[in-house]
């Protein structure tokens, strides 16, 4: 059993790393989004291997089912001349290389001082031990210890949604709007017309 899990781990990891590299190296943006979807699926497989089925399903439903599909439709529907976008690539290459080098140095410094707590694995496995499922364990922690931060994050998302609607809403004078009160008060004769059709004849 451990042999199969190890093989699956290396398989999902290899495919995920390969697809991640292809996301940033693919010249066709549609292919890049498809490789991103493949990367998300393999990441979900890795979460399943460690028993985090809730996070795996959220990854598939939210990121693959919504975000990646939205990216794909936006890329396919927008008429973007990608050859014009690549014209300034060589001009900004030194700046991009410098930023990438700084990020690489920071990652190396973080990894060099990373210390793994010996009790981390015990703490992780004890939360889902016994007959408690992963989803139920997350729900207990989320709605007990982190209830107020969870509600605050919901309010922040609500404010962001309202702000996006307000910023994109335009009051156009030539726009035709539905007048519900006038429609409800219309007489029946103006809404419904009763026509008596003779047998064998249609309505002209």
C-alpha cells in the first residue's frame, strides 16, 4: 500500500511540476490555461493522498470549475494581438530577471532556515484521527475557533462584491428599464388577446 501511495505521489508531483512549467512557457494562452487546469487536478490528487479530501474537492470545484474556466473564456473571447504584447519582452527582460533573481534568493534563504517541528505531523494527524472525517474536522475548527475571522472574511467579500457592482454600474439615459408597477397595473385587455380560431384554419 505504501508503495502505491509513493508511486502516486511521484506521478502527481511530476505531472504538476511539468504542467506548471508549461503554463509559463506555452506560447498559446489557451494551452497555458489548459495546463493550469491540469496542474490544479494533480494538486487535488496530492491533497487526496494526505487525506485532505475537502481541500481537494474545493480545489477542483472553485479553481478548476470557476477560475480556470473563466480564464479560458476570457482568453478565447478577447481579441488580443499577442505578437504586439511580446514586442517589449526583450526591453523588460533585465528588470524581470532581476526580480526573479531576488525572489529566488529569498526562497533559498527561507528554505535554509526552515525548521520542521517534530510535533507537526502528530498535530496534523490527530485532528482527523478516529471516525472524524476531514470535512467535519475542518467545520468544527472553522465554526468554533475561527468563527469571527470567518464571518469577517465573508463581510470583506460582500463589500468587495458591492464595490465592484457600484464601480461597473453606469446610469445610461438611453437604457430601457423594466417598469414593474406599470406592468402589474395594465388592464387584462392589453395583455391577453382572445382569438377564436375556426377549425381547419390558422391565425394570419
